[in-house]
C-alpha cells in the first residue's frame, strides 16, 4: 500500500513534468533559450524518473530494462540545468566550445548502452555481457555523481559572477533577485550528496536500497514541480521588467526641476541626476556614490538636503521611487503585471521595502492604489 502511494506520487510528477515541457515548447511567449533548456531539463528529469519507476515496479527484468528501456540521462540532466541558468542570466550569450564538451559523457555512455542493445537484439548477449553491463552502470553512476558536483560548482560560480556584475549595473537583464536560483543549486547539491551516499552504501553492502532511492526520486519530483512553476514565474517577471523598462526609457523626467543652477547648484545637479537621468532606479545607489558624482562630501550633501528639501537622502530617493512606481501602477497596460516587477523597475531591492515606502508616502499599499486606479477607469468608462 505504501509503495503504491509512492509510485503514484512519482507517476504524477512524471506526467506533470512532461505536460509542463509540452506547454513550454508550445507557448510562443515562453520560448527563449533559457525556457527551452528548462523544458528539456524537466522533460529529462521526468523521463528518467519514469524509466526507474518501471524498473522498481518489476514489470520488466533487469536485462530487459537495460537492453530495451534504459537511457543514461544522469549525465545529461545537470548539463541542461547549467544551460538553463546560463541563458536565464545571460540570454545574449552562446554555448562556448568548451561547454559543448559537457555533452560528451552522455554521448559516450549512450553509445555504450546502444552497443549493448545491439548485442542483446543480435542474440549474442551472454552472462559475461550482463556482468559487464553491471560494472559499467556502477561506473556511470559514480561518474555521474562527480560530474554533477562539478557542474553544480560551475553553476554557482556563474551566479556569483552575475551578482558582481549586477552590483556594477552591467548585466544583460534587468535587476533580479537570485535567492531562488541559489536555493535550486543547494537543492541539486543536496540531492547529489544523498545520491552519493546511496551509491557508496550500495557498493559497500552490495544491497540495493529501494526505499532510499524512492526518497531520491520523490526529491526529484519535488524539483520538477518547483523548477517548472518558479522558472516560468521568474521568466514572466523578467519579461514584465523588460517591458516596464522600455516604457520608462521612453518617458521624460518625472517632473520639472524646482531649482536652478544659480540659486542652488548642488541640488540642481542632484535633481538632474535623479529626475532627468533617473539614477534613483539603481537599487545599489548610496549617499557616497551620489556625493562623488556631485564632487562634494557625504556630510555636505546630507546638510544640503536637510536645508533645501527638509529630508534625508534615503527619504528623498524612496519618494522618487514611489513616484516612478505610481506611473506604472496608473498605466492600464501594466495593471496585470506583478508588483515584484514594478518594485524592481522602480529601484527597490525587494517587494517588502517597496510596500513599506509606498504605504508611508501614499497611505495605502501598491495593490490598493492599483485597485483604485482600475475602479476609477471603469467608472469613467461607464459614464
């Protein structure tokens, strides 16, 4: 009974993964290099889980499984994951020559598997061949684990590289949160550690730990669900950010400057930096970086802001960001966009800081403000 429940969970995960992959391939607006690799990753994870599910159900013999069904996906899964992350962060990049070598382990093991399939179908498959297949499968699993650890490390370094570039404002995509990517790397790493544990234990004891592998496959099913939904959700946010950014770049300054170069030269320069060039959209903006651009000290800039505007630097920047967000929230073209996309493109680091600042200056949350705008437009349309 318990095995039946586990098998049902695995089967549902496999079906869901295949359906997601078909959906991602079929819908044009989700078609990009990153989502293609995401769809391939989830498809391969699902098919790999399904083939081992068949083996666990004992519907086929071990010899039949390896001669008719088995495909060595273990060394392909992690490659698709790497390219998914790479093209999500660097959509304009191409696959480098050295990165094409990542496919080599899968190609080699697939050829070996194919050779054994030919031997089996030719009727020349012997006990020696069966023993050799077992040894190759053990080697393939061990190699697959080490290979996965290597690619996971490279993936993490890629994310860290992007983080540094994001701080400098030189990335190919808009400002994005990377915590979910780091969680996925940690999840993959944890699965590989557990996979290594099962493999070493099996080699030492010579006993196949069926319950242990069930836990591994269920973990993979959870990953299929999480990556599919979070991956598409994050891709959607990124597309929204790009459209908001395009709209923002076409707009003029937030409003006219209130100071002239004659009556307050530093505030005039500050206003040009912020309202005309929109430096406030940089979420990493600090008092120090702004004072350097103005050619004055931080303390001097703080005193000028207090004397001329009556507010501090953080409040000044947050007010500008809220003003920018209001423009997006009032626009009917963006009424179905996520508030995360709006907050990031307004210069905020997170949705929580956006909500806090918006409520402070507007007396309501961004979602309440948007609802009021939608209601006002509907009322105008009726009358």
